[in-house]
C-alpha cells in the first residue's frame, strides 16, 4: 500500500539516506525537517518577502525584471507566468533572484549571471538576509547532493564532481500567491500542473497549498505543511540522470486562503553552467516500469540524450530562448532543436542590454512603454515594437546589396520609434516630439540632421498617409531600404491576428460582414485580381462591410507589390501573412457566406 502523502523526513535521523532515496523513487519528493537552517532566519526571509509584495505596485514596477536584461532578476508582475498549458495566467507575482555575482565575474553577461535586484531603498534589510539565506540553502543543496549520491550507492561526491561541479546554477524565487477570489469560479492555481525542469528544488513556504501527483496512482495529494520544513523534489534533469530511478513529480500549487497571501520560495538548484549531461553510472536496476518512465519523459521538455554530448548551458539556452530572444538569436539555438523545447512557463520577454546606438534607443523605448502603461493599449505597446524590430533586423540582414552600418542603424531606430508619437494617443504631436526627445538622449543621434534622417523613415510608415506609394525621395535615389520599417510594421497588422481583429471590430460595431455585392472568387488569383491598387488608393478609412475591407485595405497591407518592397525577407513573410485573408475570401467565394467558425478558430 502506498502512503497517502509524501513523507516528512528528519535529516538527523540515522536512516535519513535510505528514507530520502525511497521517497525520491516513490513520490519524487518529501518534506525535510531538522535540516540545520536557523528558524529565525527562515522567519525573517518570510517576513521580508511579505514586506516586498505589500509594496505599492508602482514601487515594485521599478524593479521589473524586464528592465534588467539577461541576468533574469527582478520583479515579475501578475501575468508573467503561465503554467496551465499557456492559456491562463498564474495567480501569483514574484521576485526572481540568483547568486550575487561580482562585477568581474567571468560569466557576466550570460543568461542568469549577474547581481540581484533588491528594493534597497524601501526594504534595506532584505538584501543581507536573502544573501545569507541563499548561501545556507546552497550549502543544504550541496549536502543533499551527497545524500542523494549515497542513496544511489555511488561515491558521495559523484554528483558534485560531475553535475554541479561544486558550482551549481541557483535560481531562487519568491512568489506571492493571490488569495482565492470568491467571485471567480473554480480554483485559481498559482502554478498549474508541471514538473520542474532542473536538478533539485527546495521550497520554503508559509502555508499549505502544494500538491504532488502520486506517480503510480495518479492521485493528487496534499504535501504536508510543516512550519520551517523545506519541501524538496526531484527535477526532470535528475530523473534523466538516474535513468528514471528518481522521479520528477508532477505538482501544482494554489493559495487555499481567501484572505491571506501565500508565500512560496522555491530554490532551484541546477547543474553547473558547463556540466555535460551524462547519465550517472548506475546498475541497470529500474524501480519504475520502463513504460512509465518513457511516458513521464515524453511529457517533459527535455529532448537531448544524456550521453555527454550536451552541456547544461546549451540545454538552458534553448529552454530560455524565447525569454531572451536577442541574446540567444535563433541561429544559435536552431541546432539545439533536439535538446529541449522552449519554456512556455515564462511569458515575459527580457530585453538584453546592447551598447550599439539602436541598443541604447531600445532601452529608452522599453522605459517609454513602461512609463505609458495604461495609456497605450497593449497591442500597440512594447510587444508590438519588439516584433517589428525583429522583422526589421531580419530584413536588414536579408537586404541586397548589404546596407551600411549607418543605414542599418537608421532602419532599426525608426522601427523602434515608429509608434511613440502615435496620433491615437498623442493627438497634439505634429513633429515626432517623443521620437526626437528619446533620440536627444542617445549619443550619435543628438544632431538635428540624424534625427531628421530617422524621422523621414518613420514618416513613411503610416498606412493611411502612405498606402503603398513610393515616396519621391526613395524612388529618385533607389533607396527602397527606407521602406523597411513600413513593411516590418505591416506584417504585424495582418495574418491570423489581423483576420480576428477585423472580425471582432465589425461585430462590436454591428457592421455587416458581407453584402449582396460581395464578389465570389474561385481561385487565389481571382482574390488578388479583385484587390486592385486603385481600390486601396480610393480607400478613405471606411469600408462597406468586413470582406470589402479586405479588398480595400487588408490584402494590400498583407501583400504589397514586390517592386515596392524589394526585400526577400519581407516578401516571404508578407506572402505567409496573407494566407488566412485569402482563405476567408475563398471560403466566401465557395459558399456565399462568411465562415465565422473558421475565423474564430484562428483566435486560438
Ligand atoms: O508554491 C509551491 O509550493 C510550489 C512552486 C513550484 O512548484 C514552482 O515554482 O515550480
Ligand atoms: Fe515546481
């Protein structure tokens, strides 16, 4: 018979090693007591954690991790993580922390390396207490590695020698789980069902709420709450290193209280940055069935072999590639496709500092959108800018003949600044005031002439003012590269999202989706013939119905004439972004009705 809850184990018990090994191969975790950490220190950590999360949001936002680059430290607001299949936001906010690396650390600049972001002004005591706590937790982690190795009947330093190399990557976090809100239906999970991807997890918490799924019975079971106890569990990497002997358990957590915050401080203790992922030399005795091991591994994000061919840093790089899109460009992790899937858990994108002129502008633009949160709609915010910037970067790389560094810089800066004077939000701006103001703070862009050069490119972006026209200054000098920001921006207006937005807009306004005059194209060619350039030129902001809007505007935005775009990347992406629009027109052509179910299916 299996126990109904994960065990509570005393580290001072003479049988601790075998009890821990047994817990790791049945439940994948346990609660550790008599671990040697000072209770007063743990209480202080929790009290200071509460003080941090009780700070007003504007103060916490000062420490937002998006402002701190690849070191991946700082405040994570609500909505920054989604663990339940990516749909729902986790009901928690957090503070991401790490080892306090000195300013001359050789790995500074790599993801996770750097100094912590503590609220030193508001809570001066926090830093020292947390740094001490991290030191003690790391020592406890080291000790656990020796216990685990002994439990696996290996020499006690096996894991430290080969996996953590006496220098584990540690990723401590503090989370505050929102109280359950009565008006919301169902339970709000602070973190949905998941397994931890690293080596070993140690959690300090102030309240119950964590559940493990029993690996055999698949039942969800509450982990006992023991004040000052440290909950420990196996991560996916350790599961793989032990060939499935130690189980990385599925678990989830929520706040059971409707009035109090639940604090939880998971301390992720991982292999060293440079460790090779090599399975431990264990006898082939599996305690878990092969089928169950395979099923479990298939559910994790790990795709590499544990045969020494992959370094932990590569694994982590692929894993966090979508959190650090700039630091780890696609080309660097593409070949790691087989290593691990990108993380879906972290949805916040961390910008990485860049000393170039465009890099400096980007930092100021991040700050700009941060300061105007609430005033500017999210769909027009930093996420949009980042995507346009990415398209512009790729278009610059694809450009033939290659652009000079000055031209590339103008394109990238214009892509970053093209919306900061959006007349929807700043109707009084007539001379790109925000763009100029931002540039005036950046060395290399302070002269009027340089600012005018950027503003020229921005002025070509607006769809209503420019349509697909080629400005005389562009045509005369064959300077089609100046249209890159325009077409990079337009890629973001169409595709699936464009179809869905246009549909929602028409529904909200109670406008017709089609009319008796709507044409019925039978082939893709027919669709493009119907979208005549003249129609776009005549369009003044009003369309008769949703499908008319496709022919008036969207199809022209989606696929501008190649002799205007003149850039292989932008053309290729434009072609892809027109697919759904054409499909809606063709479905109409076949049936004479707008296929609303198809459009709605694009929303997911
Ligand atoms: O809050 C907890 O108790 C668990 C947190 C957790 O599982 C995680 O952050 O990975
Ligand atoms: Fe977890």
